């Protein structure tokens, strides 16, 4: 009996692949007033590119293959799914919209976060210590090199004590 069915009919007997919701830009966390476009990827029957969109399980009236949110609000947060004519319902995509400002005040943006300040201070301190060690070792090696050339080698506890 399977031999009598066309390849298209066999495809209908299998579970259809899931649709996929894609974000453009690809951020699932937005600030209020941001914009995002949700795009549904899936198989469409010839001549029918309508898409079923759901938000928190509720059907959205938009039938286009993409759904745009402009000037997002906290109320746009939730789970979005889509379904095309020849594909199964997508896995939910969670979108979060947060209250906030896109551009922080100029005074706040001038100051660095505390961890960056500490990092810069520690790196500056390490650079100073490293530079000091370099020059002190260089000085000691130069003076001992001159002593070796002159055949004068002395042992002392303190590098400053070069008596002879």
C-alpha cells in the first residue's frame, strides 16, 4: 500500500519539522522604546505564505512571516511562537523588555564601573613595581659586569656594599 502513495503524501504522514522564530537584531532582552523584528522560518505551501503568531499562547492577528515590535514596552515581554502552513508550532522564544533609558546620563557615563577602576589601579601598580625591579636589576648586573672585567669580585650581603 505504501508504494501507491506519492512522496508528498508520505511527507504528510510524518511529523512536520518545527518552525523557528528568529530575532532581528538577535537580542532577546530589550529596553523600552527599542525595536525588534521576529521572523518565522518554516515551510510554506505554494501560494500561501501566511504565518500563525502567538504571544503567551494567544493568537496574534498578524499573518505575515515577520512580526515587528516598535517602541517596545514591558507589556511586550513574553513567549512568542510561530507556525507556517507546512511546519509545526515553533518552540517558544522568550522576549524580555526592561524599563530603562537607552542613553545614560553624561555624568554617569563619565565614571567607570568600580571593577574597571580597581583593575586599572592594580595594573598601574604592577607596572610600576615591574619597571622598578627591571631598572634595579639592570643596575646591579651592569656594576657586577664591570667588576668581572676588572677581575674584582667581592661577596657582600647588600648590593650597595661594594667595599673591597
